[in-house]
C-alpha cells in the first residue's frame, strides 16, 4: 500500500506540474515559484526523492529559453510598430505571451543551476540527455549572435560534469566539447551580465572536469596540432580563469599520453609568470633562466601568486610532466629548476613544499641518454694466388697457368657466379690456343677474362691499401678503444650512483607515505571517536524534531485518524524513553483525540506540558551539537590535512618509482656500452692479425 502523501509534498508536486501548463503566464508563475523554492530545504529534499518530476519540465523550458528571449524581443518590436486597433491588441497579446514564455525559460534555467547540484537530479538530467540539449541550446544562440543566458547554461554544465556520468555524457560527441572549448577561448567575449563579468567563466570548470577522463583529455589535447591547448594556455594570463585552466592542464600533464602535445607549447613559460618571484631572485640566478623565458618575465612581470589552489595545481602539473623523459627535458629547457628553487624559498604551504621537493628530486635525476656503441669493422682476408712448380713440357705449364687463371676468376666480386663459371670453363679453350689460331669469339672471351682479372687485381690492391692504412692507424684506434672503455666505466659509475640515489629517495618516499597513511588513520579514528557523541545527538535531534512535527499535526487535527493512532503510539514510546511524567503520557491520547475546539483546560495543560518537554529536549541536544561544532570542525580539518599529506606523499612515491626505473634503465644501457667497449679492446689484437 502506497504511503500517504503529505500536504507539503502535494503542494510541491502541483507546483512542478504547472510548469507544463499550456498558458505561458502559468508557466512563468510556476517557474518563478520553483526558483524561489530551489534553495528551500524541504523542496530540495522533495527533488532529491523525485528528481524526474523536477528535471524533465525544467529542462524543457530551459533548453528553449534563449530562443524564447529572441521571440520576446521580436514581439516587443511588432507592438511598437503596430497602429492602435485590433491588430495592435493581437500584437500586444502575442508580446505578452512571448515575454511570459521568455521569463519562464530564464527562471527555469536559474532554478536548474541550483537543483543540478543535487546528485539525483544530475543523474536524471544526464539520462534526459541534458549535456547535449543544453550545449545545443547554447550553440544555437551563439550562432545567431545571442548569448544573454549563456552564463546560466555554463553553470548547469559545470554542475553536471562534476560527476563521472556527466563527464562521460559530454565526451560522447567530440563536436560538443570542441564547441564549448571554442566558445570559451573565442574573443571578443560576451558582455558582462547579471553581475558576471565573464559570462562563460564556468566553461573553464567544465573543461577541467572532463579532463579527469582519458577520453576527455584526448579531445581537449586534440588529435592533430596543439592549437586547442595553446588557446587554453593563453588564458593563464587572466587571473579569473587561471585556477580552472591550471586544473585542466594538471589533468593533461598527469597523463603521459598528452606530453607530446604539451611539450610543443610555451605552457611552462606562461606558468613562470605567476610562479617565479622575479624581483626577489638574485640577478645571477635569473641569468640561469633561458633567454626567451627571462625576456618574457621581464616584459610581462612575474611574481609568486597568492592563490593556493593555483600553486597546488601547478606543482601537480610539474610532477606530472616529470613522469616522462620528454616532459623532464621540456621542463629543463624552460629553466624549471631555477623556477622551483626560487618558488621553494618563498613558499609557506607545507603540502606544496612537499610537492616541490618531489619535483626537484625528479628534475635532478639522471636523464636517459642513448649509448655510444663502438663500431668495429671486419677485415677481409686476402687470398694468395696459387703458384705452380716448373713443368717438363710447355703444354702442361700452359694448362696449369690456365687453371690458375680460372681459380683467380672465382675470387672476383660483383659478377654473377654462373658468368664466372662460364669464363673459367673456357679459359683452357681460349688461352690454351696459339694466338694466331684463335677465333674472334675466343679473343672476346679472353678480353672478358682480362677485365674480370683486372677487377680482382684492383680488389687485392684495395685490400692491401686498407690493411696498410689499418696498420698505420693501429695506435690511434687502440687509444680510442681504451678511451672509450674508460669513458664507459665512468658512465657506469655515475649511473650506478644515480640508481643508488634514486633507490634511497624511493625508500624515503615510501617511508613518508607510510607515515602519512598512519597519521591519516589516527586522524580518522580521532574524528570517529570525537564525533560519536555528536552523531548520537544529531540522531536524537532528528527524532525529537520529527516527533514535534507529528505532535503539531495531531494537535491541529490535520492528520488522518489511522495515521494518528500510530503516531500517538510512537509519541508514547518516545515519552517513556525520555522519562516524561507517567500521568501526562496516560492523559495525552485522550487529549489529542478530541477536536481542538472540544478540548478542556486539562487537555490544553497536558498538550502544553508535553510540547514543552519536547522543546526542552530539542534545545538540549541542539546545545550539545553547537558546543561540539568547533571541535568537530577541527577534527574534520585534521582529516582533510592528513589526507592531503598522504596524497602528496603518494605522488612523490610514484615519481620516485619512475625516477628509479629510468635510472636503472640508464645504468643498464651504460653497462651494455661498457661491455661492448671492453670487448672491442680485447678484439683489437686479433683483428690486427687478420
């Protein structure tokens, strides 16, 4: 059986229902009523329990608010141009309807700004495809030159994208997010409106929110080029937008997949403008900055910002870039070490100082450089022509010489093997014939043999020359190989030291993280223990206040009889728990069961005393809560602070792990280079003998 609907819930339901009325004036009154209620606790609670009842009609009005505003302007113009008479009356009616519709849409937008902060309403808006519908409404007005309500659209999108569901919804279509980016960075910007100097300010929060997701970062970073990132970086010069832009850039830099795009920009130079205390830095220290960066800081001026949120995001950005080799090289190229040094001197926040320590440690770690492999050329073994002993007959001598020629042909290089075989097989048939008796074809074969033998001789001469050169350069080559071996040994020593230092840093970071987690655990336990009494008092207060509401409804006679019987039983149980006077509790059901007009003096006395007792207990627990509130806030602040320390320590440990991994890889590469260099030294003697 469905629970009875309270009178207040019924009122809220009817108010939201009027948003869908056909009459524009009714819609307007309802929308303005919802706006007035959107900060009312009871109405907010109703919307939390019935999110669709609020989200659906408000979204319908809100998405056409910009178009309705234009229609109202057109209708006003028509009235001003109409002559008196029936036509003017019609124009006035149309104008009034258009203005009512416009005001209804504007009020619905503002109400959605407040209500979209409720998680249940946000989820319902996402299910209704609100991210796309609101973006399309904003884009339609933008393309038509209207941006009068853009700031409300931006606020709604900022609220919707706080959660993962909203972020994912906005990343479904690249075009939506790209339009919002373009609208955010496009100049000139919309004029100030409703007290907002930068109407599209909240789109920066939207971009920061969606960059939490990999798909969001992929869209913002862009598949090609760095135009979108550069446009966001340009907004770092505006203080009002700086915090949101730093949050977006922080999320990009914590993703090494985005580093390729980041390092193609001047982001860090722009960050240095509000991180580097230029005037406080020594002149000699300033000179360590790259010339282009120094010139930028001198031209635009630079000082350490007082915005803790900006500095916190900036240090996380630097730690993120240190997660890749290209990121560290990029930071070094922009003088990051000097910026961090000067920043550390001025920094007062302990959490940021810890992050700066992580960044500096990563910056000073050994870079991974390509190894110089020793190139060893293989010498070729020259072959000697076979000599034959004297023969007793000329014929046998010629035959042997022909065999020698054929054998030499086989050593020729650069000729197909079957061609050399053909020439070798025909040497005896050509050179073995007396010159005067040779055919012209035989002469051609002999000429080809001579050409091949000439190439063989040239090859032999070349090898002899190469061998002579090799011998002549032996001392130099030996010295070079020895020097290479010494250099490789020194590099191994350096990189081994870097690995050991990185190991030590990781151990320290791990210890810091362990201590931070233990401190967080202690703070949370202290909070739980310290808040126990206040939690109990809060539960009691809710129970007492609910009892007072029930008591008031029974007292006024507005509660149904069936519900009243159960409520009286609950009040009796509460009275026993609170040790109310037994006589009062006994008399209470009879007094409350009477109609208000029929109650006598005794009935009124019973009701008044019970009501007084309830108020007294509410006041007691309220006093407990108010007295304990300051200490409760202190305990909550301790937990927050301890969690921040733990988060920074976790980031530092991750950075130290990456630094150790890079250092060990660099050490391994150096050891491979050393092994090759030592081998080259050992092979030198045997190579010279070849």
